[in-house]
C-alpha cells in the first residue's frame, strides 16, 4: 500500500492503494467519483474515459502510479459552478441517453474531440468516438449532439 | 428537458391557513397551518404538498426504455399539471400499492396506460371538487388548467398547492366514475420530453446499481465455475485471504439450479480492484460437467434436419412437399447471443438482524426476492429491495441470480454492507443466452405465385430437456405465416443442453423474424415478384385474423400492410440502384406492435458491408413520449443490426468461449447507419416500444444484401460470411 496524491477536478485528492490500482477504481471506490464507469477493464468499451492533462484516457487500464501530478478531469468536473458545458447541454437537449451508463465516457470523448477539432466532420466523429460503445446504440443522437455542441460552444 | 422544483406557493399556503383558522389573528395562522396543512396523496403514485410540490412516482424499473419519464407523463397529462412542475421519483418495491413492477416484454405502456390515466384523473377530480367546495359552486363550473382550478364564470383560481390540504380530506372517488380527458385535448403525451434523469446522467451523479455506496461497505467478487453449474472441490482460499486488501474468502455451496444460488467463491475486499486481483490469483479445482459443446449440437442439427422432426407444432390444410423440383428449400441458422449489458451484473446488500436490505439493478425485483427467500430460507417480509437505475437490461436482468448470490454473501457478512461486481468475462460467461437455432424451411407456390405450402422444421434447445424448449426458445403455432397460408406444417426437435437460455430483447421474435422473413424473400424471388408486393399479397385482405385456439394475439393484416406501405413510400422503395447496392424489406408483429423495415446497403466486390440507412414504420397506437419512442426504435434497430452483424456466443467444453468485447463486439458509431423512424397515425391502444422494432432489421439487411449481391445469407453472424461478389 502506498499513498498517492492526485489532482482530480482541480483538487488534491489522497488515496492509499496498491501501485497497480487503475485510476478508475481510485475514482470510484476511494474518491466517491462514481460517474466514471466500469465496463470491460481492457480499454475496449470507453465507459471509463476521463481526461488526463486534457486527453481522453481509458482509466480502467491506467495504473495510479502512471498518473503522477497530471491533471485528471472526470465527468463530475466538467460543469462549472453547476453550469453545463455545451456538450452536456446538447446531450440533455437532444435527449441522447437511454440507459445512460456509457454516456459519461461518450461525453468525455466528445469533449476532447471538440477541443481538438471545434467543427468535426462525420469522419472525425467516427474516428474519435469508435472506442466508446453504447449498448443501447444511441449513436444517431450522439453524432447529432456533437454537431449541436460544435455549433453552440 | 429538465426537472425543476417549484417554489413554495405562499399565497396558497396562507389561503388554506386562513380557511382553517377562521378568525385567528395573523400570528396564529402558522401554528394552525402546521396542524391543518396536509399533503394530498390520493394514491401511492401522487403527492401534492401545500407548497405546491407535485411528485409522481414511477412504478417500474428504469432500464433505458424511458419508463421513468413516460409513465409519470401519463399521470401528469390527466392530472393537468405542467411537466416542468413535476418531480419524478422511483417507486419503492411494493406490489400492493403499485401493482406488478417489471420491465419486460414491452408491457409497461399497454398494461399501465389506462390505469395511469385514471390515477391522474382521480386526483384532478378531487382538486376540482375541493375548489368547488371552497367557492360553494358546482364542480361542473370549474376546470383544471395547468396546475390550477379555475371557476369558469368568475375567473377565480386556486393552485393545486392551495387546494392540497382540502383535497386530502375528501373521499377518493371510484376510478370508474371519473371523466378522462379527450385524447385530442392532450397537451403532454405525444410531445418530445427529455428523460427525467438526464441532468444527473450528464454530470455523473450516482444513479446505477454499481454506484451504490454505504458506510463500512466491502467490495466483493464472486467466482462461479466457468463451466455452467460446476461446483467447488477445493481452492487456495488461505493464500487468497493473505493477499493485500482482502478481508475474507469463502465458498458458497449453492446448487445446480440455474436460477438459484449457483456455486462459487466469494472474495471480500476493501476495494473492487483488490477483489478482482485476488480473483485472478484464485486456484480452484472444479467438479464440472464439460460435455456441453455447440459444435456437437451443430453437427447433430445437420443430421436431424435431414430426417423427421421429433414433434409437430401445428399442421393445417394439406401440406405436401413432393420432390418434384418445385419445392423451395432453405436452412437457416443463428447463434446464441449474450445480453452484454454495459453495466456488468452487480448488487449491493446488507443483512442485519435477520433482515436483508438490497440495492439492485433489476428488471424484475419480484423474481429476485422469490429467489432470495428460497435460497436463504428467509420470509419475504424480511427482504427490502430498492430499484436503482439500470445500465442496460435487454432481458438479462429479469433473472435474479445476481441478487441471490449477493444476498447469500451479505448474510455471511452479518451487519456489513457489501457490493458484488462482476468482471466482463464473468458477465459473458454467466448469462441466460438468446437461444441459437436452426430452421429447415420448405415452401411451394401456387400457379399465381402465392405461397401455397409453408413448412418449418425448427431445431432448438431445452435446458437439459428434450421435450420443452428453454426460455425464449420456442416457436408458437401462430407464428407468421401461420394463419396466412393454406397449407402449413410447423415441427420441432429439441436438443437437451446445459447452456442457460433466456429472454433477449424481443424473445423468440429476435431470431424467428430473421429466418422467416428471409425465406419469404426467397419465395418472392422464386415467384419473380417484387418483395414488397409479394408480402402485401401474402398478408391478403384488410382484416384482423383471430388467434388460433382462442389463445395468443390477433394479427391485424390492415395495420401490417399499412406500415409496409408507409416504410416503402418513405424509403424510396423500387428506385433503381447502382450495382453492389440494394434494398431489403421485412416486417414483424411482436409485443403488440406492427413494424416494417427497409434497409439500404452497399457491398463492395471484396465483400465489405456498409449499411447506408435503415427506415422503419411502426404502428404502436398513439405515442407517449415522442423523443423516447424515436430513441427506442433507433436504438433497438441498431441493436438488431449489431447482433446480426457481429455477435456469436460459442460454448465448448461446457464453457463460453468469448471473454470480452474484442471477442463479442458491439457495433460502434462508424458502422451505425442513420435511422429514419415513421410512426403511423393510430387510434389503437398504445403499446410498448422497447422491442418490436428489432426483429425486422436483420432480415431487411440480409434481403438487401441479396438485392445488392445475389447472395442469400442463411447463417449469422454476417461478419463470418463471405459477402464478396462479381
């Protein structure tokens, strides 16, 4: 066991865990940030996507020892003072979610994509979002919501 | 698209206080109000506080089908309250107050629509009566409008909050005596309304079963034998208990009952990762029967299909299938499927003082409670289950196995809450699978090119049983085209299998429609008729065909022809397309819904498939929530495509061979086509939409591939078929 201090959503957060513990389980079990979801444990579904230094990362395969002092942002850290981001708002306005389980990961990937490409094409969306599975298959609305967010942000 | 909390209606509050207090001085009013002010709750479903807070409870599990929004909408419509003023709460499990609480069979809407309208109308009627009493006028002179009651002639008005305490004192009228709104006066139903949990979903708030957390909670893994129903002989539990973060490890004996407590090893840890790591370090000797093999079933099926079927399902007319070159034949095969919910199975519980409290992502709390009561020998009144939001059901969570094992673990940890979480490989390995099957079809056309004879030898599976097909593995005698062809022979052979079978989105239909609508297409081709025209002719005259033998559902040919024509018109059916591109059409009636689908695909010469577009027309009666309804149809159609294209569960040596999404792929956004949804205008009673749009997708896709390439696909998944053409 080792104590790690992580920068999560702008706050220093401590966790006493084994070094190989994936960031996902630190967030969920130790820091009470359960918005980041477990789906596959092998970086195959994208439900666990968070931002590490601004990049979309699968937290289920990133050991805590690799996080260091990098800035971690989770779905809970996107909205500023309760104000939803353009992506979160588009997700609500277009009523994207069905079960909703994958959507935190979808939103984190979409947010990273829009930071990189403010006006993404359908091909850009295919490329950036193909690692995020939606078992309810809300893909039509995910695509639409990314375009809507791009137009409003 | 948000849930707002109404501010306190102070005027209403004092109005009630003044009435109750009569001539009290101002200073005394509040004390009187505290005594007299009462929440108006004419049923367990509705609460209106004197402050004007309107809460509507949603009785059924929310599994992504949108029921937590659409059922309360029905009450809100009749209650005549603006949706923005409504707070929705998940109901507790209590079938006395709420009736059957299940998410399955697309039945929530058809079985609750009338009842929910009446619930809303009863409350509205009482609020109107309370206002009429207050004004000493007849209720007929008053009208409920947008959360207020208005006296039509004087224009006086009182808010529901102001009327709550007085309405609470009135007797609740018989629901049969209240007047429902006219459908044409609906303000809310049929509109696009966002899901009530959307704001929490997009900000990552704890909603799901896997998000549950309680003080002092332990995290557990539960390891079952990879071979179905295998038992623990011995395991290195002493080593496991010494691993970092591990509190305990123990064996649960369980039984061979696929629906009860299955044998395994519980590992109790301080966090999920420690439990998962210890699971990987586990060395177990299992006592397991490894004979189950899908490959062996396949070989046997190939033999059996050449001969006679074991049982007749239905014979009508005079089905003769001479070997004269005019009998059309085709054998279809589809594989087992897993539900692959993105939220792996999980459950949280605490057992204390002989009682169990549980937080479960269950589609069917009643079955879980039954299973727990039986396995733990616990009286049902000692079991409390809270329904959490569910990260995908598709039928998997109708089964209570994950609740039973969590309860058994919690019982061992007396007083300590515990959350059991499965890994993905466990989730794929311990499902209740959509049964695979085979159909050997034979058919004959009459001189005019209509189907004269239809025969189907269905080979399916029973759970260690050669007489009774397993869950979701049967073929009913009324299955289309039964009742629509003059001569029919449906037969089956059941293979005994130890693979647990279950209800997978549109059970039965999800597989049958693919095979049947594929062979209908083959018959159309032999008849040299347009696939749409051939189907319309097969459905015949406008009429409702009654079920045979008095059970089952009537089949309304008029409605099915209606959706076929609608989707054909909207999708540009009949247009000339370039080589390598084709359109296919299919229809299916299930879950009381009539759905027809056109698929537009391109196939490269090398055999690469691209689905350009899917179009659907559905007749499911009036739509409750247009946003949710469209989302369900689009999602279930892409789900149908995903399964047909990529998915297959294979069992060898008694165990499932697929371990994660690289071996059991779900469709991704790049392969998901645009989906156009058209709802037929319909005055029939409203029916559910979680399932009926899925079955016609796979056959429409395969029929489109035939149109594009001339290749008839008779085996799924598509990813394993050679689609190349020249």
